[in-house]
């Protein structure tokens, strides 16, 4: 099982394009791992989480082909995670030749938002209509929280995110053969009923990926994201409750400039606290 980070930033990117704060100025100066596109991952070569505005350019930068993607899991429909143009461009009127159909999976709330947006941008019809789906070569898979479903080559369970007032945002447990990852971005502190279900489900994860929108020095949990102090607490709880395998790896993503250090400094801080900081293009191989 292979996981590649196409992007690791929060909505404004790092550096934020119009910002001259110390963190953004330092990121421009240092370059490399400090330059972050909007968050998305690819699993193996056929599953993507979120189809945001940077997935094309990121795939070019890191030599990751998206032509074989046949499952796209949507965490939610905020603009940094969902770009309608990439769905619209699947239509034959764009002259696109597609290798396969793509399952677009997410909560029903997320799929409805996508449908309203697409319907307002083009005349292809509602994606809940079979004819429109056929033209775009997509299929829809509404996911119910806490229910494990077979999705392509994977077993997927959606968990409710704590993302402010957003309805239907999901975190994902993604299982492939004997391996499992937990992708938990765009959430504040996990609700207790999520912890309870994770423990009942009994899945032990090889890789844990957590939201790290806010960095060091933010001690009060934001209502829609995690800060470093929250990530440390969550990582400890995943470990202490046996939800991680003994050799599991833990990475933080969805990073903004607040409380930010240059990548190597932030990664050293994270390593001292039981996790690491992901960067654009990072590819991890999970072996059985």
C-alpha cells in the first residue's frame, strides 16, 4: 500500500500568497518542503482523497498519474478540497478520453453541495441523474457515518468530522488488504462517539494522518481544526488505546502559517512529540 501526499496545506496555501508574516516570508526564502499546495492524498494509483484545486499541478510536480483514479473520497465540499472543473472536464465536450469511470464518494450532504454547484456552472444536469453521470463517467456513492463499505479495491468507513458548522464532513478509515490508514483532516477534537466506534471496530492502523492547521503556541482548541497541542493529545490517545500498530507512522497535514516554523524545525518539534510533518510529494510505502 502506498500513500502519496499531493498537497499538505490548509486553504490559503503556504506561503499564503498575499502574506508577509515571518512564517510566509521564511517559507518563500527556504522553498522546498516549505511550499505547500492544498491538501490531498493518493492511495496506490487508484484512490484519491479530495479533488481540490491543486491536484493537477501537484501530480505534475511529483510525477503522480491521476489517470487510473477510479475512487475519489470527498471529506467535504469546501473549495480547497473540491474543484468542480476537474469533474466537469470529464465530460466529452472537453474532448477528454477517460480510462475508467470514477466513484465519487462522500456524505449525502457533500454530494448534494457538489450537485448544486455543478448544476449552476454547466448544463450537464444533476449528477443524481443517470444520464449526467454517464456523460461524466462518474458514479455516486453516498456514505453513511460508521458504516463500512466496499469501495473499489478498498474497505472504507466514514467518521463524522468536527468541522465547525459544516454538515456531513467525514474522516476516513481506508483498509486495503491487511493494511489500514486513518485520514483525519479538517476536524477539531474528535467527538467521543467517534472514539467509541473506533475502539469497537477494532481496526489497528498502519498510518495515522491528522489535521495540523494551527501550529505551536495555540493552546485553545479551535472550533474547526487542530493545533499542535491537540495533535499531540490525539496521537497519544490513538497509541494508548491500541488503535495504532506497533510500527505505525503518524503524520500531520493541512498546515497553515499560524504558529508555523520552517519545515525542518517543525518536523523536529513534531518528532519529539511522537509524530512527523508531511510535505508535498512525500510517498510512504506500507508493507504487510
